[in-house]
C-alpha cells in the first residue's frame, strides 16, 4: 500500500533529491526507434513515443524485461545511434554523436584488452590532450576510488569480472562526464559481486554527484540505486510507469530490508510478471 | 550514522579485491611450479615435455628415415640423394658462395614483394573493413582475382615485366596480397562494436581511434594473416625464379636439374624449407609478444 502511495505522487516528486524540479539536464521528447526499414523486413518498433525529463544529479533506473528498448534508449542518449523520430536534448541542445560529457559503462566491460588498467582509465584523459603526469595522477585517484590499487599494471584478461567492471567504471568517470550511462553493468557478474558493486556505485555516484542512467532488469537493483525508477514495457518499447524512491542517501545495505523497499520490489514484481512472461 | 553503516561494506569490497588479488597471484605462481614438480621424477620425461626437444626429435627421425631409405639402397641414390649427400652439396655450395648469392637474391625479392603486398593488403583491408560501401564494390573483384594461382600469372607477368626482379616482385606480391587483405578485412569487420563505442564516448580523436583501438584490436588476426602471406610469398618467389629469373634458389634448382645435379636440386629444396620454417618461427615469436594480451594466445 505504501508503495502505491509513493508512485508518482506530487508530494514526493517535490522532495526529489538535490535538484530543483526545473533543472532539466536531459529532455527525451517523444522518441521512437524502428528497426528494419527496408521494404522486405518486418519493421520492429523498439521504442514508441518515449518522453522523459531527467534532472541534473538524478539517478534514474530504466527497468524492464528484455526487448523493452531500454538499452536502445540508452544507446540513443549516448549518441551511438539516432532516433527514428523525436529528439533528445542535453542542456537544451540536441544529442547528435557520442561525447565525453556522457560516458558509458557496458555489460561486457568493453575494456581495451591491449591496455593495462591504468592505460584504460587514462584513455579519455589522453583524448582531452592532458599531460602525462596529470593523467597518471587522476587515474591513480580513480583506481583508489574503485578499490583497484595495486592492479594498475594488470591487463583485463588477468582480472575477474568484478574487477574488470570496477576498471570500466573508473574509465568512464575519468573524463569527468556530466552523465554516466550504465547498460546492465552488473548483468554478467555473480550475485555476491553484484551486490558489492551496487553498494559501490551507490557510494560513488552520490560522492561524484553525477547524473546516472542505469539500465537493468533487476527490480531490487533498480529500486536500491535510483531516485526514480522508470519502468518500461515491451513491444513496442514504452514508458509504463514511474516510481519515486524516497530512501535517503547514501544508500546502504540495511535499506534492502526496509519495509518500503521490500513492498515496492514485491509490488513491482507482481505488476511486471505478465510483461516478463511476454518478454520470455 | 549512514556513513558508519557504509564502513563494513566498503571494507568487504576491499577484502574482496584483495582476496581476488591473492588468488590471482597464487594461481600465477602455482602454474609453473606444478608443471615442474609433476615432471621431476624422470629427467627424460621432463626433456620430452620441452617443445623444442620434441621438434628436434621429430626432425631427426625424419632425416634418419630418409637416410635409411636412400642409404640402404631401397630407393636409387640418383632419384633420392641421401641427407648426407645433400649436406655435402649444401656445404660445397656454401663454400663457393653460390648458395649465398641465390639465397640473398630470393630473400631480397620476397622482402620487396611482401612489403608491397602488406602496404596494399593492409590499406585495402582497412578501407573495406571500415566502409561497408567500399567493400561492396571491391570484394567481388578481390574474390574473383584471388583463386587465380600465381603460376597462371607467369606468362603475362613475363610479358609485362620481362625476365628480372620486377617479375618476381609482382608474383610475390600477387601471392601475398590476398592473405594480407583477407586477414585485415576480417579483423576490422570483426571489431567489437562496444569497444569502438566506448572509445567514441570517451571522446577519442580519430588518430586515437586508429592507433590505440583499431590497430591493436586487429593485430591478433592481422599478424597470423601476414605470416601466411609471407609463406605464400616465399613459395611464389621460388616459382617465379624457376621460370623468370637468372638468380635465386628457384633458378638454382632449375639449373641444377638441367645439369643433372640432383644433389644440388634437393639442397635448394632443403634451403627453401629451412628458410621458410625460420621465417614462420620468427614471425610467430613476434606475434606472441605483440598479442600477449589476447587470452586465446595465452592458452
């Protein structure tokens, strides 16, 4: 019952964290994406009329079953692909191509295997033309932030999945982006590592004060991390509902047993079950 | 209070990392140690476990078999000279300097032709791999030219370049350019989309995308392709020299055949084999060093 009350209630929206309601950083306007535009193909509507306004510093979880277009939406926000209709504005300007103000953490890490951890993290700083000493210093600090000190000179294939994802997170943070885009970043990790990294990202994101868009199909993960959970439904991909999360920051492990948390996760599961079955 | 509650989790995470670190270090240290201790009881077994020793034994067995077949008169010594006779011929050729002249000529030709093939194959492969449209135009032409064996090109090569180095360069080029192209094209085509996207969203400049991502990511496929290209080029240079040259190992073989110096024919063949083997081994070593990061190379 408490969960239902929390949903899209104006009183809760007003106390959304850190930002003023009109400080809109990303404005997703009626975005659609259709695949297979050739006459021979059956067009697939991946996204249909998605609108979403994201405030500066807000942590958004995009939650939904496979095929709901959440990763496609993230790809369009990143600038990797273009929307078929509608547009996305970042601080009022349309997004046209990838940019270091929006960095991405991928499910498969996408680390550069021929570079050490240090070199991977310095990549975005090198792109900025930063001097070597300064690059090394920033990378070292980030390596400490993600608890990889001592692994600077290791190559990705020498590390576990959890460590690779820590390195990838540090690499994405290095160019000091405004927005961090995370595409099911913990999907390939074992359950224990996933929980640890969820707590890490909760800590890092509130310390760094970045806007985060976090794509996931894990309900508890979505609720645990986000200020606002945007639930999407498949075929065609649409925003189905939004859930505001009133839990304070920083998020800690104990909040997983908070009655509100438990009932919201259960509630979401009950309402999403049919969709998940459809998505299977 | 929340910060206090956060403490244990951060500590856990650190421990998690440390444990992983120790486990990693342990695994790295344990692997060679285990191999050694397992082989300890028998020195002979340890010797046989060595790859180079096995290679040497394989070659020795081959030459012993060859020596037995021709030395015991199973096959006429004129049709198949014994390894010792061939070694004697090689020694004589080396002493009078002709071996080095022919070998040098062949190596110089394969070097020039292979270099040209690398430049063309890499450039075209990169362009076709990167731009789908270009590849749509170019690939059918390449695929139609590729099955024509270099041998079939010889008449027209002589017509175009006469009997000389240029003809050999061209034939080596023809043999080597296709493996170089195919490897490069395949490598660029198969680049990990996410890695490219990661580089782009980190603000990679075009030069960085090329030198720091595209090239190193492609090398695990390109380098073996170049090794094959060099092998084909080496075969082509000999083929070219059989017909269209006045020096080189191919010419040595051809000339010796006409003088019925079968020992020298086989000596030329042995030289070709050994040099090709050495080239391949050297390139493989370079490959292993450059691609040390690629897990498939490690296993």
